C-alpha cells in the first residue's frame, strides 16, 4: 500500500498497519486574504509577536544659540501705578507676555548644563510663592500686592498654582463690593466680585462661572453659579469684610484616568482610598513648546487648551421642538462623551468667616485628555497632558470690586480639618497623608487637606523633573546612547539635532561658570 492510500489512523485489528504522515493544511483563500504576510500552517507558533512600543516625544525645533542675557533669572513685570482704591495703590503689569490668542507662556532661562535641550529650561520670576498670576490674567486687571481690581466689566485671573488631585484650600477677603449695611455708601462703593475654581479653558474676559469650565460664588445673594446659571446657595450677600474660604476635593489621578478612558465602574470603584505608592501608573506628561523671545526675555510658548463643542452645547443647548427629547445624557462618570464625564468623590465647599456654608458643587467635570484638547492649529497634538491641566483658584472683579487672596499657610479662618492637621504634624512624626494605623500613603479625596501654598514647591519640583526627563530623552536621540543602556530610543529615532557648543563669550554667564562640554559628567 503506497503512502497516498495509507489510513490516517491505525486500525485496532491491524496495529502494524503503516499510518500516513499528518498532512500540513494549507490556508484557505479567505485566510490568505486576511493575513497575507503570515499564512497559517496548521501548527501553533511558540513565538509571541511583540508589537513595537510607540514612544511619543515632545516636538523639537532648531533654535539659535542663547545670548548672555538669557542666562539671567527672569525678572518680574514692571508695575505702573494706575489707581488707588481702599487706601491701596494698584498697578498695571507691564513688560509681561499674557496668555492669549490660543497660546500660553512660561518663564524660561538658559542653562549651560542642558546641552541636548539647546540650553533652555523652565524657571520662575519673583515674587516666588503662590499668588495671582500676572500672565494668566486679563489685561484689564490691576494688581495691588495680593489684591486685584478693575475699572472695566467682569475680568478674571487665575493663580499660578493648580490642583490635580487631593484636597486643597485657599481663602480671600472682599475689600470692595457690596456694602454690609443698606444705604451705606462712599465714593469708592460699588463693584462686584465672583470667586471660585476654574480650568485652563475658562475665559479670562468674563466672570467665574461664566462657562462650564469654572465654578463660582456670586456676591449678590451668595448664589452659586456655573454655565452662567445662578442658583440659590448662601441665602445672603457676600459683603465687604467677609472672608470666603474655598475647599476643593479631587479624586486620585488613577481614578481620574479610569473615568476619562471610559473604564470606570461604579460597582467596583466604590471609594478613592488608593495607595499611591503601590500604583503602577505614572502621569504621562508631555510638553510641546518652543522658546520665544519677548522684550529681551525668554519664554516657553505652548498651545492653550480650547473650549469643546460638547461643553458649548451643554452650556447653550439648542432649542428642541415641543415633546422632543435629547439623546445626550447629562454629565456623569460614564457619559459616552469624554468632555461630559464627571469625577466621583469631587466637590467644592464654601466657608464664610470660618463657618461652613455647604457644598454647592459635586461631581466636577473631568479635565484630563481626551476631556481637554489643545487649540486646533498646525503642530498641535491631541491627547497630551502637559502637566498644567487642573482646577485653578480664580477671581473675577467688576467695576471697582476688590479681592485680596490668601493661599496660606496661615489663614484668617482655617477650616477645622486644616487646623487639626497642623496640630498632628507638630506633635507626630508620621506623614500626615498616611493612615495612622497602617502608615499607608493616601491619595486623592482621602488625602489630608492642604493649603494651596504647598502646591508652589511641588510644581517647582515637577518642572525640574520634567526638564531632566526631556534632557535625557533628547540626549538619547542625539546618539548619547552609545552603550545601549536605553535601547529603543536612539536606535529607532533619527538624530535630528546634536548638542552644540556655546560661544566662549557666554562663559561669563551663570555666575562665571563655563559651559559644560558634551559628555562631561556634572558633579
């Protein structure tokens, strides 16, 4: 019997019968069409197909060499006296580049140690500490120390610190606005204020609570307001002399990412008591920016985040015919539209002269991408978080309204939790963000309440880390990975720009320190 007619399985009555070898099955035409590069052979491959990991990196531009003056620390704006209100001199901030026209700016400085970053890194200008930002404010605002005012209509300013997770507190004092006694008036009376929290997309040319990107407290009637829809809350006016405290609670970034990625499950994610030290997830921070010069000073220019159509429609819904219903669900953590997803365990509490008025806002809108998107301009990339997304302390004033800010650490009326936390820190060596019983590090809404002043030092540390990461990444792209210790970086990306030597005359900068040569190890 030849092999062609041999049986595939041996007969139990004839065990010595020669068995035909197993034939290799050829793939069908459909299988070949679906996978032309890897036809099926009927045998399972022991090798696993490893897909290459796509690494997203910041955009890079070829820049001119820095000047000697670029190594000097950023200077504060020039303050021009404009008006006196409430016995306080107010100034216009000049020689500062404001955030406008879809772009945002941050102070930069040249540093000879950052060769692969073309000698540029981020910096800060005086006064150091948490304060109202000169750049992130309407051009019509006037500054008087920690207070702001305007002679125009409602204009807004954001602080230079922001919250991304955890519990944060700040307070402000109304210096000019509604009089506490009816009929009381003077030549400086009048004006209105609104205070609250705002995202990057909130307009600076309107009041807090004007759009869906901010939540505010109105001085008239103490109403809460968002999307330009006031509602009763405090039941009384916010008057001159009142001290208003604002407490923000946000969930951990791990839970936040679950929401924006559409994998949040209310039945599973029943609390936010996450241990941040055990989290395997790290924030994907990528800063697309370019150095620009304004009035002899260096700034990093980046794309601003823009308003989105879903939230514009949510703020101004189109009129519907009678008896018609909309297919768009209200904001919730599992909304099909990322911009309309809300954050569980998030809230805003309001205090007046040390007394808790209540919680006007809960389930705040999410802000991590894709809930936030940059301006649709050439070179802008969606889905990236540059580290500045979050909720900012925000103030808006109207025609003579005056507000003085206080970001801590000392408050006129500290909330009970903040006062207790201070006592615990002074009498206990345990980290105040830890559970006393287990020492477990807490994150998000389970962390301790902190003053916004502490965020300034954190943001400086974050900027340093991000600058170093960018420097190492660019160094690897430029061929610095000669030992292959960072395999996959320099081998897959072209060496577009190599480190360049500075002009010798620049050696007088940075306190006379000479530029560091390529390859030199800094001690």
